[in-house]
């Protein structure tokens, strides 16, 4: 199989257009069509369904699109390793929001301290929602993922490395005791929650389901920081990782309470793909995180 043909196919699938793929790759539309035709002949499968001047992936095309992206990413990594040598290895780590904001800097600092031959320039960090990070891992755009919650629809190798305590947080301005968690009172409160695809949103929805409540007022935000600021300013209440709000608790900008029905926590997971290429740096980072003997809840 020709990898350049595969790149053309991936571009056409992403843009759902041969002409747009040609523009991005500096190819003519007939050249794109020819390369796609060559792939279809090679696999003896129709890769696109063509109708009304539009193209859509066939079932075979969807399979090639998913695995083709991983193949191209692995090829790029292999070429880099062979060109630069082992001393220039890099590792790409994806973190979901709370981990990226509260844990990863200290973890990387400790990792480098234990491995003085490694520099911070060899480690690249990407932060996003758990769904986004696991999508990047599946597409081989990152090497390791640290996420709140499991891998969703993907089958990854996983290791639980942290147990995150969840609390109810309110502003002192509201003059509400967060430990007063009668269901009817909770339903009357305005709740600030994350957008779909975020692990903290799911933790909040699970709480509502467990308490059998349906809040009448809900505000949706796409940032943990915005939710924190909203609650501090008295807009409503929210579920927080206690780890993420230690400074606000200590300064009395927020007051918090554990949940009355039961202790609520969520695991943080380290993930990687089973069949991906694993460099020496990759293995060292994986072993460092899996060997952590701490399981700290926030100290505040």
C-alpha cells in the first residue's frame, strides 16, 4: 500500500470532498480521484459512497479511516526515531482538565528529578476533556493519557493512579450551609456544570441520579475555572474536585462539604494502547506513574 495514497484518502474523508483534499495536499482533483481508485483496487473495496456530488465513507472506508490515521501517526513516529536517535525521543502526554491543572506539573517535575538524563523539552503536554484526550490516544496523536474516568468506547490498557475526592462547593456570599443537603433544598439551588464530554459533568449527573433530584436551574460552562469563578461570585453551587480548589478553601472564598449520602470520589486513570510502538522514554514514564505509591486526597 502507498502511504501517500493513504494520506490522500484520509484528507478526502476528513473534508468529505476530493477537491478540498486536493487543495490541502496541492493535488488536482483528478489526481485525488486516481489515488482513491488505486486504494479501492488494492483492497478490492469501495471506500466512498458517491451520490449527488457528495461523498461519504462506506463501512470499509470507515475501517480504513480509523486504522489508517494510526498507521500514519506510527510511521511519523518511526521516521522521527530513526532520524534523530534515542537521545532525542519525545513523549506526548494528554491530560483531562483537572489532572492537567492540578497534578501533571508536579508529576513531570518528579519524573525529571528521578531521570536527570531527560529534559522538559522531551515531554509535550496536551490538556482537554476526557473524551478529547482518549480520541487523541486512539488516533495515536499522543502516547499516554491521564483521564478522569475510564476510556469510554475504546479498549485501552489502564492503570488507576489516583482517587479524587468530590465535594459540594458554595460561596460564603450565598449564606448557604453546603452540609445541608436535603433533596428539596438541592433542587432549588442553581447548579453550574461542565459541557457534555467532560468527566466532571458526568460526576454531577451521577450525583443527581443517586439523590433522585432534578435541579430547576442549571448553567453550563466549558471551563473549570469559569465554574470556580461563578461559584465564588455567588451564581450557584457546583461539584468540585477538592484537589482543584484547595487555595479557595484555605482563603474562605469557597466553603465545601462532603456529600451526605456517601463519600463520592472518582478514579484517575493512566491509559495507553496495547499495540502502539513504545519507546524507552514511553516505558519509563509509564512505569514511573504506575509505581507511584501515593493515593492522596487533597490535604485542605
